[in-house]
């Protein structure tokens, strides 16, 4: 379960006062809860019955966290990310994202939440094949009706973050997998969202690219203060994360904070 | 956003090619068929007008009711005065007198015997008066096989095959035997000045054409005429105007309780042409309807397939914060763009085909040998302005409708289900 000190920071007034200063420093600055899950259960109809992919999940994430949902395949990571991303809603319990209750949002409102505040990065890069790298990154800004000059500035800046400004006019088929995932990062980041949800972003990448990708995201996390929430079972990714939420059979098995210097268990 | 969609359509050939081809074919067919029907109908109307009905025709009421029997006993009297009245009342039309008659043609062998005999259907025209325009109207120079046009009274033209059957040569004498207007027997001698073939079996069978002055003498019809035909100066039949003229003329005689009172009948109300005209309109409409229906179904299915192929794209767009409704609307916009492209191409190719048919035509005289119908032997299409939209609008409609149907399927799917497609 979650380390005590951390819990204290997140929920003021809890009984255990034992401070763990290594973490206090990290989270003191950004004490804003950006994602709150309370008793979230998700059931899918399967055949005649139901299957609980998530059971009674209670968790929250602070603004600026660089955290991951980890666990074996089928443990419910994607389901949980989809709920946080307002692409799905919980069967029971409440999920609050940016102060909005997911299950209460209309189609329009959840689309707006995604468009303005959430960035997605997937296992497969999922770039639109007929559009260039530039146009793929530009799309969310088109949805926001931003002016052409604003779009251009933002897109080029996002491509610079991931080091792909020279690839702007290439089609997705003409770039490598690592570059594709960097375009996906630029696409998620171009609108400067508060939260980026990355579902197994390195699963299709070799070690070198995986490290490069995750370092890029870490840098953006530090520079822009964007909250990153991963789903992964990749050790390489985990080694960069500050917090690992272990899922097993749809339940939180362990919520550990990782101090990279002290390597707390 | 429109630019974004347009780029997608132009770059993704799979998305646009098939629908464009389907629409192009459908629109082309619609235009070809409509233009062709218009052409056939136009030719049919035209030929009927020239040879039989005029654009309007004045007869006595009794003659009109029995016109198939060529009842010259019911002919119009005071023909000159009535014709004059018509010319003054309807100066936009050209007015001519015609007498149609039946009888027997006998070819004497010069020995009080007979070389041959046959039933004849005759038409007496204002042949010797150049101003009547009847020679051109009936296209007699074009139909002339041998000999020359009648130059004076007592000369006749007869059908070429009829002449062959009766063994008549140019310059031979023939005798008409028949009944006068008053029912007494009449014989009249003509010299054959030429033979004709109109190319329409109905016209060529047993035909004889003489000048109307001969007919008046022969049939005892002094200052009488079976029919007075009116033709618009433009030579193009105008249904509304013809009906209006007829109504105006006939209103003068509504009070007259006399079966010899004249009556004016527009082309559409003669020879069942109204039926034809309406039939063609209905057929066009039916075809367009079937076309829209079939196209919609085909395009619905291509839309569904295209949609399935694009679930990944829709999933991404949803994740990027596009609304489902917006995605659906963009599908409709895309359909409008693709539908418009296909319809423009289809309209162009269709009109090209119409142009070919209008200029060159298709000769079907081989198929028409035994027909008694008054049908032109070369089928031509005709360009009319409505061809510009008769294919275009249904093409566009079918595409948009088909895609709206297929789009509903996508729209109804749960966001998460669409999104599931993203997972591998
Ligand atoms: N739409 C669905 N219908 C039925 N079962 C589902 C659905 N989505 C996920 N599941 C099930 O829920 C469990 C968790 O899935 P998922 O969240 O994708 O796991 P992970 O991402 O950790 O591999 C799996 O057993 C999966 O089969
Ligand atoms: Mg998963």
C-alpha cells in the first residue's frame, strides 16, 4: 500500500505524522490533486455475466507527478487510463480529473476535457497515415480553432522538444518507430496539457529508443510541470518513475514511491 | 478543418476512389438515359408534328372524334376564311391546310384492264405554294427516291415500295378511286412524278401525296379542308403555349352546340402523345429513383467498409478531443466533397455521351423494318439544361445519404469501444 508519509501529504489531517522528508520535498511544491479516484470499480459484460477489470480503486495523483501503473498484462492498467482519460467511465465509485467528475461529463464535455487538458500516447504510435508529421501534431490545435500562426509556432516548438523539427513534412510511413513515438509525444504535448496518459509507450521500441523517449518525457515533466501517468511493465520505464502503482487483478497491490538516489523499496 | 479533410480525401485514394467511380458511373448512366429519352421523345414529337398532328390541329369536332376513319364528310367548310382567322389570331404560328384520304390506286394497262391495284393512304398538302413550307416540313426532297417534286396539278408522289409493288414507273399514269366528301364515287387520274421513302413503315405503306387543289377537285371539297395544322415559327413544340392557344381558340366555341364547329387540339392531346410524354417523364423519374436507391445502398456499404478501416483514425481523433458529433459531421462533409467530385465527373462524361448521340446518333433502321409505329430510324439524344442537375443532385444525395447511414453505426458505438480499436 501507499507509503505513510506520502499519504500524510495528500490527505491532511491523517493520524500518522511521521515525516519522510525525501518525499515531502518533492510533493510540497505541488500539492494540487489533479486526479482523484475513489472506490472505482469497472465491470465489463462478458457473456451472461460480468467481469470486474477494476475493483475498488482509491488513488490520487498530484500535479506534476511522473508516475506509472505497473502490473502484468490484463491487470487493468489500460482500463484505468481510459477512465482517467474520460474515454470510459467507472461502473461504481467516482473518478475526478481536473476537478471534473468523469461519469457526469457529457460527450461534449469529455471531448473538451481531452482536447484542452489531456494528452495521450499509445503503445502503437497511431499517427494518421495520410497526414504529415506536422499535420498530425497540428490536429488538436485545429480542433481548438487556433489561428494558423499560433498553430505553426506551437507545432514547431513541440517538434523541437522531441528533436524532430526536420521531419515535419515526412509521412509517418517514412520515419522510424522511435521517431514515430516522438511525434506522438509532440502531438500529446503541443497543446500543453496538464496531464499526459501514456499507455505502454515503449512496448514497441528498442532499448535505446525507449530510454530516449522516456528521457524526453521526463524533461518535459520537469520543464513544463506536466503530470505524466504511464501504464507499463517495462523495467526501463519504471527506473525513471517517481511512483509505481502496482495493479493486480484490478486491485492496487502496492503504491510505492521511488527515490532514485536512495532506492527506497 | 475543411482543408484538413480535403487533404485526407485526396491523399487516401482508397477512401475516395471507389465512391467517386461508383457515383461517376451512376451519374453518367442517369444523364445518358435521360438525354436519350429526351432525344427519342423529342424526335417522336417532332416527327408526329410534321407528319400528322402539327403543334396544334384544327378540325371539326366530329372529324376529331372519328379521325382514324379519315372522315372527309365531316371536314371543315369555309376553310380559307377560317385559316385567315387563325393566322390573325395566332400570328406566332404558321397555318396550313391538309386533307387526308383513303382509297384505291389502280394502274391501268392502257387496254381498259389493270396492271395492279392497292389500297392507298393519301395526304394532300399545299405542295404548289412555296410559302406553306410543307415540302421542307415533310422533308420530301430528302425522302425522294426517284423522279421530281410535283410541278403542276395532276402530278403525284407515291411510296417507293408501293410503286415497286404496283410496277409503276416515273411518268406512268395511275387512277385514284374513292369517295367524295358527299359520298359519291370518284376517279381521278395522276401522273407519277416521283417516288418517296420516309424510312418509317407507317408512312411509307401505300402512301400517295398530292397537291391540295387536286384533292379539292377530286373529293369535291371546294373551300373545305380536313385539317388545319398550326406550327410554331420556331419549329419547336411548346406544350404550355400550344395548350394555351387551344384553350383560347376553343373558348370561342363553347356555346356552339354543333358537331361541325371547329376544335383546336394540341399535339400532346393527339395520338396518345400525352401518354408517351408522361410515360417518359415517369420513366425518367423511376430510373433516377432506382438509381438513388441502389447507389445509396452501395455507398452505404462502401461507407461502412471505409468506416471500419478508419476506426483507428476515429479513435485517435476522439482521444485528441474531437467530439463524436464532429467526427460524424466531418464524415458528411467528406461525403459532400466526394459526392460532388464524382457527380461533376459523371455529369461531364454523361454530357459528352449525349453530345456524341446528338451529333452522330445510333441508326436503328434495321430494327424498325416491320414497325408500323411512327418512330424515327436514327436515335438521337438531346441536350436539355436539366441534364446539368438530373444526375448531379442524385449523385450527391446518394453519397451523402449512404454515408450518413454508415456513419450512424460509428456514431452509435461507445467511445471506449471505438477506442479499443487502438489496442493491438
Ligand atoms: N471492453 C471490454 N470488455 C470485456 N473485457 C474487457 C474489456 N476491456 C478490458 N477487458 C478486460 O479487462 C481486463 C483488464 O484489461 P486491460 O485494462 O486492458 O489490462 P492491461 O492494460 O493491464 O493489460 C482484461 O482481462 C481484459 O480482458
Ligand atoms: Mg493495456
